[in-house]
């Protein structure tokens, strides 16, 4: 399918294909129709269904994008003549700010990994520290090549969406965790065979999967007394961006580090950082007095 070919990230491809399958199933169950014969009124019914799902803004827009691409494919391959969603514009949604871990939450998460006396804990600490230090996407993180890290100059060479490469600096604490991990990395390689991956494993991909990292992170969050339902690898990326902006980082620099082509995608973090500052200001004793 065209949409699957266009998406560079495996996770994104899976999401778009899943969106399409759910749409096809909805149309069949709700209207007893094929997606080849529906009209705009049926699209409106599907949108009403989406609105009832309490989706995040990004998920909502992605699902619409999935179906628009799906119908482009059907027209191009001549399955249908008219596209029922061609001139449709996604309605504006209220900005839903993502959940962001506080600095103290991050500290609790990291402290729950320690003492890291075994290789698996050392690897997990390296993953958490590196993601929080760089803000890379989870798939970018787990699929890093061994040669991607420059230990002397403290930076990563990250291959992002569309195979675009970018250099991302790594903080001292994260670099220390990475050096310790690299000293025991061979523990994860069977029979001491060569592996090109930074985080090798016995998975079909040859490296630790994003799903497995997410599972380990949730287990760790639960041990730390945090809400594991709200925590994922993406939470660390959100935390990185928000804490950087709250600390005065330049928006353009942050855009480059995150690997976003559109700065408007990064601007959501300014709302979160502002909200964080307001909550901090509310703690000031003078803010509680009526002037």
C-alpha cells in the first residue's frame, strides 16, 4: 500500500495500517458497506466515531491522514473513480498537551534502576539516560549503530525519518552511563559474534525492540511509584524537550535536536514549559496573597 511505502518508521507504518483496518471494519459493521462504495455522509459518521474516542490531537489527525492516503491509493489504482474524502479538511482540535515527567520524576525513575549490579540494569540505565539527554525517538534510540556514538566528542550520529542524519550532543551523565554499558555490551551478544547494533539482542531485528524497552520502562516506573500507564519512551522525549525549553534552550536548536522539519511541531513544548513555569510561580508565597 502506498501509505506503508511512504512511512519511514516501522512504528508509523504499523499505526497507519492499523488505522486503515479499523476504518474498513467500522464501515462494514456500521453501514454494511464496502469502503469502495461509501459517500461523504459515511465519512462524517466515522469522524463522529473518532470524536467519541477521546483521542489525542496527533492520533486524531494521523487517523484522518491514513484514510486520505488510503483513498488516494484506491483512486490511483482505479479501484474507485471518485474520492469521498478528497476535499475534506480536518477540523481543528483543541490543543491537548502531552503528559510530561517532572525532573523529580526522572530522578525517581533513574534511582529505581540503581543499584545496577547486573548487565540488564546497566543497559536500561544507559537507555534512559541517553534518551533523556538527547530526546531522540525511541526507534532511533534502539536501532543505533555501534559506530553512531563518538565517545571523545560526546555526540550521536542519528538516522531519523527519511534517512536524514543529524548530530546530537550527549550530556556528561548520559555519556558516563553509555561508557559503562559499552564495557559490558558483549553480554547481550551470543557466542561473542559481531553485531553492528548499539543495543544488540536476540530479537528478529537483532537489536532491543522499542516494545521491549517500553515494557522495561513501565516496570521500572511502577517500582518507582510512578503511573506506568502515563509513562513510555516517548515520555522521556517529551521531558527532554520541555525541560530544555524551561531552561532557556533556543527553539530552533531544539527543533534540530529532535529531528523535526516543522518548527510548529516543537512549539507545543513551549505551552508545556510555560505551564510548568506557571505552576512553579504558584508555589511562590507572594502569589498566594491578594494584593
